[in-house]
């Protein structure tokens, strides 16, 4: 008996594992996660520009460490 015949014969005997929740909830959780990460990323949108602006407005010697 070939390997393909053995795999075909065994294929019908396996049951699917029960899912812990409906598939739509996996998508809802993933979407909520990505929205949250996107909002956190959006909250830092001007940090680099703001730091550059503060160092240029501080006057001469503002970029040096004392």
C-alpha cells in the first residue's frame, strides 16, 4: 500500500478540535488590538519634531551637554 493510500484512508478518522469561541471573535480581538496599537503609535506622531523644535528655540548652546 502506498503512502498516499494510507493518508487518504486515515483522513476521515480525525475530528476537528473544538474552538474556544466563534471565529468572528478572533477577528474582533485582532481588530481591537490593531486599533489600540495604531492609536498608541498616532499619539507619538510629533515627538521627534517637537524635540527638534525645542532644541532650536532654546537659544545658542541648547544642543550641548553641560
